[in-house]
C-alpha cells in the first residue's frame, strides 16, 4: 500500500493482483488480477489504466454449503460468499404469482406447487433438479449491480445453466 506524497513510483506492466478490502459498498472484498496498461501522475496521486476492466466479467468457482430460497451460501477461498440463484429458480420471482392461469406457491427452498385453481388433481409439485449437493462447485459471475436477496446483498450470481424446475416423481 502506498501512502503519503510519492514523487516516483515504479510498477511493472502486465498482470498485477489488486485487493481493496472492504469494498466501498460494504459487500465483501475486491480481489482480482488486472492488467496495468498505463500509469501517469505523481506528487499527490497516480492514475492507473487497467486493460479491459470495464467490459470484463469476473467469475469464481465457489464451494456450495447451504441452499436458501433465493441464494446459496458458498465458500470461496477463505471467505463466505452469497451467490444469487438464477432468476428462474428464485422464490421471489414466482411465489404467489399466476402466469397463464397457473399459480406458483413455494413450500420449501427447492420445492413449489403449480396449481391451475380447478382442483388438486392437476396440481404439480415441482423441484429444482438436479439438486444442490454440499461440496459441489458453483460457478458464479460478478454482476455490475448489487443483487438484493432476502435481506442479503451480493454481486455474485450462479451461472450453472443445468438446473431447472421439474415435476417431482
């Protein structure tokens, strides 16, 4: 960390690991490799230009621990991270919502009932499949905007595309 009035700074161009802790918004920490492409300034401060930072999305491979209605508690390195489920799997998206005459009601973190309102015969119990398994690796992408999930905040969203709702058999 550089503090005070610095008149000369030598930094190699290429990949540098940066860490800002904690993030200014209070949600976790920033810790990722960047490519230094330009360095200018001196005296009271320096300006760094990082190649492809604006357009780059960062991903992590976190270890799944616990499932909640709208997010997963995972571990990444030594940190606990909250990873939002894909929008289609979140409770907040469909709980109590009627679409095309079918009402979805959640009964557990990975289970819901789809009812057409006519009678119990047509009702379906649906589950997320495949189920989340403790210790499995979850691929998540860092979103530009914060995701509010059940009172928690995160920038991470799961991008494993293999899960969906299916009729429980």
